[in-house]
C-alpha cells in the first residue's frame, strides 16, 4: 500500500474522481488570478515609470515624495491582498490556459501608456489650472498626482480582471470589492488628515475633485474600450 | 491665465508621446496578429483593405481626438469644455465597446481544448 502511494503521482483522499476535476478547476482559477495580478502590475508600473521619468525632466520639484510613493504601493498591495479570492470568468476555467509571455508583453506595451496619459493630464491640470508649478505649491501637485494615480491604479483592477463588461456580466469577488473601495476611500480622505499632512499632503480644492471624477470615469471607459480593441486586433 | 510656454511645450510633448506610443503599440500588435494569421493559413501575405484598417483603428482616432480635447481645454483653461468633452467621449466609448465586444472565450491552446476538457 505504502509502496503504491509512494509511486503514485496523485493520491486521492476521497472515493470520488470529481476531486480531480475540482482540483483542476481550482488550479485554473489560481492561474487566472495570478495572470490578472501580473497584467495589472506590469501595465501600471510601466505607465508610472513613463510618467515619473517625463515629469522629472520638466518639473522643478519631485512629482511625488519617496514616502508617498511607498505608501501608495503599500495601499495598492493591501487592495490586492484579496485578489486570490476573486471570481474567475467561466470561459477562463473551462479550458486549459497557457503561460504566454508574448501576450503579457503586448498587453503591457499597449495598456501601460493609458495610465501615463491620465498622469500627464493630471500634471497639466495641476500646472496650468491650479498653478502648482512652483516649489511653494509642490505639495498640491504631489497630492493631486497621488490621489489620481492611486484611484486609477486601484480601480483599473475591476476593468482588467475580466474580458466581459465589468460589474454587469462579470462580478468581482465580494472581498476584493470591499477592500479595494475601502482603500480608495482611505486614499481620498488621507490629504485631509493629520497623518496626511505629516506625509506632505495638502487638501485639494473642490474643483479638482470634480475634474478627477470626470477624468477617472473616462479613463475606465477608455481602458474598457481599449480592451475590446486589443482583443479584436489580436484576433482573440 | 498666463501659461509658462516652456513648461507647456514639455507637457504637450509628454502627453502626445503617450498617445503616439499607444498607437504604435496597436499597429505592432495588429501587424503581428495579421502575420500569425497568414502563417496559420499557410499564406505568405494576406491583403488587408485600407478601409478595414481605418475601421479597425477607430479606437486610435478616438485617442487622438481625446488628446486634442485635453490640450485645447487646458490651454484655454476651460473646465466646461473639459467636462463636456469627457462626457461626450465616455458616451462614444460605451457605444464602441458595445458594438465591438466579441463574446469569444479567451485564447486557449487549441491542442488542449478537445484533448483535456473534462466537461
């Protein structure tokens, strides 16, 4: 008995072959959620690197303080902690999927600059609408970019996680939704708190929040349409 | 509103570059998928009609329109133009996504589909 167990590739603990099917499905879900994380991480990091590099050329101050960047990454990672519990679309678990580095590369190249576009737009609004182009007003610029960057980085998770229509035909996991929205709420109220001022943030004007809501809504619709375009031209 | 021209020029170059990069990435992906399709069909070259390319790239034209909207609205400092333009673009993007969304499953390795499907 022990010899056959040692020689076996798989040992069933229940008298039911469905255990194998469930195991395969669970494995595909894990693979699906891992792929989502990689797609989100690579594309948003690529975009942020793009924006930070360009901003450091033309700005007389740092576009975001190191402490603020680290804190944003921490919040982003907290929001991502529940990603393994997220729902995976049925069509993804129906068939075996393959690790396709070419697909990830193309996805990153195409979707990375989307967040850059909105970072640059935020820079424009901060510099030319709110006149945050001097060292004295650097905190306003940094706060504006922190909030925009955090909103776009976290909320995009709901769009990229599925090929279907987000929330309508593909619902995200309950815990992912709760934790992500809580993190967004925290990031939003942060500039108004004492902890926020310790981190170098300053309260943002009301007009900025209106522009930000419009901008982020357009960004999410743009990435969703970009997703449709991307899969169409890829012939997938 | 006074605008620092030098800073504004930098900003226009940066924001335009992100759209140009996206468009170039789109063209690269498009050309790559056409090449793969031709390979699968054992043909050396598949002719693509110019009108099809224009239609396939509607999304890129929307991107360029968005770029113009953002540059103009920030240059003249009009929040109203910015807001209206964004709402109009959102409507256009929803229409585009609804019309073009395919109900296909994500790419699966064709070799495995029949062989290892347990359903």
